[in-house]
């Protein structure tokens, strides 16, 4: 198989955690498919979100876009638009979410 082709099952699944002092909270389990296939500028992850966890701390991106596609389950999207109150929305398989760069929309999924 060429090095630029990978299968999800061949990519190790790692538990996500922030570095100290924020490392007490376990996050998702994920496979970095993009890096495994040699991608240098586009990230591609498959994440498994166990009940009671979240993908990350609430954050926004200045220079990179983030895309989320729900394959299975019913996670909840949490977001805050600049100058607005926090909001949430249940997601289900088939939902696609885009967070364009420099919008200031802070978000996480739980």
C-alpha cells in the first residue's frame, strides 16, 4: 500500500488530554488519519466521544477552519458567538458543522 493511503484501523487510537496543568480532564479518543497519511496542512481526525466527555475546552480558531461530521451518536454542540450568550444544539448522525477561521465562534462538543 502506498504511504499516502491509510486505513482507520491501522492508525493508533490515542486518548486526548491537554498538557499540564489542564491534563486532569480526559477528552476524546482519536486517530490522526491526516498525519498518518502524510498530510502537512490539512488535519483529518476520527474522534470517538465517550459519554460524559467533551472534545476540547471551548475555543475558537484564528487561522484554521474546523469541520465536524457526525458519523454516529447524539453529541451536543456548544457554542458562543461574539457578543452573544452560550447556546447548545443536539446533533445526530449526518450533521455537518463548519467553524470558519477568524469568526470568533467559540465551541466544543460534548
